[in-house]
C-alpha cells in the first residue's frame, strides 16, 4: 500500500513539473508538496515495518528465553549432581593420599572410595537452542544486553571450561591410574584387592594421586557454571514478567 502511494505521488510531482500552464513558482510548490507527502509515506512505512519486526522479535525472544530457561534448569540438575560426585571423588583422593603417607587403610573406606579410580565424568549441556539462535545471527533479539552477554558466557565459556576440566581428569584416570592399577593390583577369588595399601604407598601411585587433585579444578568449574546459570535464570525471570 505504501509503495502505491509513493508511486502515485511521484507521478503527481513529475506531472506538476511538466505542466506548461503553470509558472515555476506554482510548479515548485506542487512538487515540494508531493515530495513532503512521499517523505511522510516512506517514514510511516519504515516505522510500521520496524514496529512489526519488533513485535516479531519480542515474541521470538519470549519463546527463546522460555525454552532456554527449561534447558538451563535441566543443566543445573546435572551440574549439581556432577559437582557432588566430584566432591566425593576429591574426598577419596585426600583419603588415599593419607594412606599413602602411612595411615592404615580401612576396608570400609576402600569400599567407599575405590570407585574414583574407574569413574569418569561428562557434561552434556542442552546447547541446541542456543546454537540455533546463534547460527541464525539473531542473538540480538535478546533486548537486555547484559542477559545476552551472560547467556553467551555460560554457553561459550562456562560449559566448555567444565568439559575441559572433566577431560583432564578423565585422561588421568583412563590413561594413567587405570593402566597402573591393572598392572599392579592383586585380587582374591571375590575380586577384592589384596594389596591396595601397598599400591597406595608406592611413589608412582602417590604422584598419580597428586595429579588426581586436579578434580578441584572441575569442582571450581562446576561452581562457576552453577553461579552463572542461576544468574541467567534470575535475569530471564525478570524479562518474562
């Protein structure tokens, strides 16, 4: 509709300019009037287009943030569980280090913590929604730029950092501790370790346990991720009010 109006007034201005029965003052007046009408029509057209796009963006933003909140809440459950798992693992590392230094080994404690030598941790954040919006180049539909920055930081800094720290610990366990235990462990007929205390007091095992303290970095990464996720959830709630 706006294009038709612009076209109509452009023709009127051209016609007024070509009118041989009018002097140049009247022609100028008519042309300026048509130009003003065209400028007004273009301005209104642009405003209506931007208004319409803004409505679409606000609807898309609300749908995105609502879905993202669900993703992050699910990720929070996983991060809290993994952090607790890692904290238990660190307690086991500290216990076995004490045994390596001479403290007697408790069978109950061995049963309680021996899993740390074989367990690996992975994080699988729900990133598809974020990646889809990022890939579309429409992250700017998030009006609150602090919220936008925090979302980007959570997905491109915190989650990758957790994955890196987990990856380090998984390498220590899978490539160092597990092979060493496989070469040195002695088991009874029930599968229980016969020489656990002796292994824990070997220099190599004590060094491996020092490396396993790297789990502290995983715990720190999880704590940072949980804090950032909670901050994003709080901001999303404010935006969705």
